[in-house]
């Protein structure tokens, strides 16, 4: 085991951190306050090669590994959850799914332009009555000739108004329950498709989130991802990637809380000394640091399994659950460290607290991950080998 960052990883971290400091930090308070998602950030990330950081070069990506993706997500969330979410959805949920499950034609038509950042991808699984209970989907896709007719609705979809392509899940045979769910690549411009942003969110206000509507949308049969009935498997594999990026992003939020709190500890004095000298304040700072280091270890452990092309559902679930809980606690403590000022948007920690709640809920609530981990330990849940292997970046380790 090697716990040191490579030179490439250090350069990548420095590049993304510099970008965040220059392009996001000076503006994020206003964007959050006004509910503005600045789409130019996505173009600038593409110019840096970060929209396809772990997509192979043959498909227009940067050809780096999963832990490089983790570093990108961590540094982006240090700036704001909205932009990490955008990369998580575009790369983790959509592009990585196309890489794992798509045929060559689909990869050339959809994956390559997404990896280059020429097009943006999103993910459509959640519905008003179907969140953790995926089998409760109401969206349907009925085969008619060489097309599927798609009808239904999705909700809480990131990049709802800005993405070009959507990976959408629908029933093709409801009698088979979750074995009757299929996955489709849907383009925004197709007739019958529409979207609507959700307003009044608690957090991630600088992000674009909302609903998708499908009214007799004609989806060509060549846009079926995988085979009919493989949608549930694809969704779960997609979530393994998406949850990984969420966990990595949570590390970035802990880091942001820690940086803001340390700075304030040196600025603010009470009872004749810096507040950082008070033991109960030190306790909160120490918890943030411990949460950051433990979360990173869990994330990079999952990332290395991904690099070897191994099944990682258990490890990714644990990383997502714990990192998001640590981030939520770190944000709560950061507000406490700032006292009354933490309750004002004069300081960023109130935004961190608002933003920290959503990752505890989406891509598997903490309750779902708690149950998953218990069932693994009790032997009730056993993962089957992947029938669509992840790309194995570390060939030397794989050969062993």
C-alpha cells in the first residue's frame, strides 16, 4: 500500500485548486444567493480536460484513473457542492456508465463528445414515487417497430435544464419487476421531452436541479443501453461510480469547513486569547481533521478497487455513507465555531451546512447504506461478480 500522492496527482490537485480559487470562490456566494448555475464553468473544466478525467484517451478523455477523479471532485466541492455534483453526474453517473455498458457506436456518438466536454450528460432514475425503492418506477418504454415510446417523469435531476444527453431508466416489462427495467440514452432535442428547474432548495442553490418530462418520446432502438431488462444492473453499477464521486466530494467539503474554521480561530479572540486556544473549539477542529483523513482512506480504497476492475459496491457504499456523515457534522461544527456569524452568509460555513444535507440523502440515504453494511456483515448480502467489468487502469496489480 502506498499512501503518497504521485507527482501526477499532486499536479492535478494543484491545477483544480487553482481553478477553484480563481473561477469559483470569488463568485459562489452571489451565485448561491441568486440561484445561478454558471454553465461557463463546465466549458472551462472541459478546457482543462476535467470533464472526462478518467475516460480513456481513445474516447476523448484524459486517461487518468478513478482516484484522479476523486481528487477532482474533492477540490471542486471545496469550492461548492454544485460543481462537484455536475461532474459527478456527467462523469460518474453518465459517462462511466456508457464506458462500461455502451457498444462502440454509442461510445463514439455519446461518450466521446461528453469526455471532451462538447456535450453534457445527466442521469434520470429518481421519480416522485421512486427513490430508494427503484422498482417503484412509473416511467415506461413501449417497443413500437424500431423505436421505444417513452412516457413518464423524473425528479431531482441534476443538470435538468443544461444537459444534452440523459441516461433514463424505464420499465419495458413491468411484470418482471426490477428485471423488467431498461436503460436508454435520450437527447434533449427530441420531441416530447421537457424539463423544469426546482426552486426553493435548502442547499446547492448554485446548481441546476429539477424535473424531466417524457410525453410519447420516440427513442431509437439503438439508444437502448445494454439489453432489455438490464436497466437495474446498469443503475446499480452507475451508482457505484456516482457514490464514489459523492464520497470524494464530501472530503472536499470537510476540507472547506476546516479551512474556514482554522482561519476564523486565528482571527477571533475571546477571554483574551484566540478561540482556537479553547479546548472545546479544538475538539471540533480535531473531529474535522479526523473525518477528513478517515474519509479519504475509504474513498481511495474504493478507488483502487475500481482501478483494478474489481467489484466495489460494499466499499463504495461505506465511503459514501461515512464521508457524507462526516461532512454534515463538520459543517455543523464549523457554524458552531463561527458562533452567531456562522448563521450569516457573511461567512461561507452557513452555505456548507445547507449544502451538506443533500449528499446524506441522494444516491442512497444514510439509512440505505446502514442497512447495506449490516447485511454484508451478517451475510445477507453477497455481491456477484461483475458481468460488465470496469476498465482496469492498474494493469500491473490486475496481473497479480
